[in-house]
C-alpha cells in the first residue's frame, strides 16, 4: 500500500517513495502494461538513477515490483526502452520465458567537473518480467560515440527492413542504429542537423514509432525532448516530427521549420510510447514535471508523477497531419454527474465536478462569436484557463500562480502565463483529467494538449463560468475510477 501523502494523486502513477522522472522501458506483454521509470529510492531528490518498475492492467491500478536496474561497475542507469524478443535473437531466453529486453544508458563518472559523465548504451534482460540480468560481460553494447550527450536509447522493430532500429540522443542530433540480434548495432545515420529546431541544448529521450494515418498511409513519428529555455515550452518541452523512415534514414515530411508540440503546458516531458501493444494501439505517457523546478516542487514521501496515458492517432487537418491525443478509459466508469444542454449567460457558472474528486471529463460546447469562458479547476484559483472565441480560432490563455496551497514560493519558474490558439470553427470539445497535483486538458478532439502540475492538498469544486457573451454546453460527462 502506498503511504498517505498529501500530494499523492489518485489517477496518476507515482513511485511508492523517493524520486521519479522519465518513463522508461514501456512494453506490453501478457495483458500487462509494464512501466519502468527513472528512480532514486533513497530520497525525494534526483540522485544515482535506478529503474523503478510497476505493472498495470488498466493504467489506473499499479502493482509495484522490485527495482529492475541498479547502478553497477558501469555506472548509474539513465533512461531507455524495452522490447519483447519474440524470436530469441539475443539467445538470452529459454522456452516459456517472457523474453523482455531493456536498453538503458549506463552513465559513469558523474561529478561536478563532469556533469554528464561518460554515457553509453547497455542491454538488460528478464526471463520473468521481474528480475533482470544487467549483462556486465557484454555491456556497453554501444560505447560512447564521442558525444557528451549520448543517451536514452529507444528500440523499435522495422517490419519492412526486417531489423531492429535504435534512436539515441547524440548532442543536438538523433543517432539512428540498426541490429539483427539486439546486441550488435550498426550506425546508419544522424538526423537533425538541418532542422531549424537545432539549438544550444542537448536533445533528450527520443522516441520513434510507426503510425497509420487516417488515410491509411504509414508514417513514422519521432518525438524529442527539448530542454532549451528559449522556446514555447521552456525547460522541458516535447517536440514531434512526422516523417518517413526506411530503417536507415529519417526524413521530415514537413519543412524543417515546422515545430509541432505534443503539449502546450509546462509539465509533459520525456514522452515514451509502449512497444508490443495489442491491436496496433499507440499509447504514450510522459513525466509530469519540468527540469526548471522538478527538484523543488512541494513533496513529502515521494516527488513527481507520470501524466495520464495518452492514446495517439495521426489525423489530417487543414494545417497538415497532426497527432491527436485521447485519454484511455480502461478502469473508469461513468458517475452520475452529467449535464445536458445548458446555456450559460454572462457571469453564470456551473459546477462541473464536486470537491476533491479526481476524474476524467468530456465536454462539448458552442461558443458564440466574441464569447469567453473560464475554467477554474482548483479551489485557490491558482490555475485558471480562459477561452475566447475569435472567428474560427479560440485563444486559450492560462495563468498559474505561486501561491500554491500550503506552500510558499518554491521556484520563480513555476508561476507562468501561457497562451495558445486552436482552430475550432464549430463545436469545441474538451477532455480533462483533474487530480490533486495536476490538470490535463485536451482541446479540439485532442489536437492540442496542455498539462500543468499544481500542488493542492485540497482541490475543491471545479467550475466553468461564462465571462463574455454566452456559451452553450451541449454535453458533459464525468468518469471516475471504478471501485472494485
Ligand atoms: C531526461 C533525462 C534523460 C536522462 C535522465 C536522467 O529527463 O535527463 O536524458 O537519461 O533524465 O535521469
């Protein structure tokens, strides 16, 4: 049982105690969603990295398992990924094993003089999905490539090329490798040098996966973590690129200056998708924090949480292909709180969700020209979203304040104001996850996402208020965790 902690969310994954950052090694096998994560079990601050481990049937009930990877002679265990070696190409397995293979960053010699240490890619395997062999004798499988930042290997099967690929950060570029046996890797290419998005900070946590778009065309999506401060999502932002990939080189289908964000908030980073999923589902999750303040946010026994998982699809819009996100609904049930057609006149409010109830909400509404409304998800009004219709656009601005319930100012980068514009000529759809320590908002059929952490011990009722003109709520319903 998890310790009672005033900042323990209800619908989000947290470590039992200690520090958590990136999701790692996401793999589905035998009906279980495995979630590994960057973990420091000895304090609630970042430290010598281990891989924590948990499994779930529904993304809501998590069973905590023993620590999977631990620091050893080759250093600490930074981020990476996992796959199922169905054909036992590694030769690590026997009949009846689970054949789980993980790839992680061994980082050795971290010190204040050498803040990045020496980074290399290593392999680990598990026969039962619980205990791991860290293969000291054959690691690292890819020695440091000469780049100070050589980390976060993500491995994916390439069906047409009939080989495995790995993408790994190499400074401000992505290194692309291939392998037949998951142990020997051949360098194929580097990607990113000519992107306008090239900047002065290393890229982190690349992910690469195939998706079939809504026209039936197979595309590859490359996701990259950006820690630059001078961008739309400063500190920790997640950028994605849609392209083609032949197993050797990746090419962006958009002009190099197209910048697509997975999320417009401050707390959605190190996004990774699950491998080996059933029915070609593409489900991803992110670390719900930001390196600008992650170590300083209010915490007691544990610090940081994962985002709510996101089901991804690739849809055609007037601007081109875009990722759309949705919240998977396994393990959630409809509660009795729903609203049928309701018109909100100027200054009228309606309560969407009662006090201290964590839930997933879906709402469809109409906004008249020039109308505006606010969403105030938390009792202290420490996070407020404002929506304003301007012809076919809706301008969404948000304010997050310092006066976090029960805590003083903990970091100057936490309070912020934000603004993004979404296309919504007709009805506006919103999907929301509200929990004790976060607010996640998907707008316009999931084409835009905004994730913000907030540290409330008591989060109060959640209201919507018409602040200009009038709005028409067409439907609203709320899902809560099924009590078994
Ligand atoms: C991203 C990151 C990774 C690294 C890990 C260390 O948040 O910096 O690049 O592997 O965290 O914990």
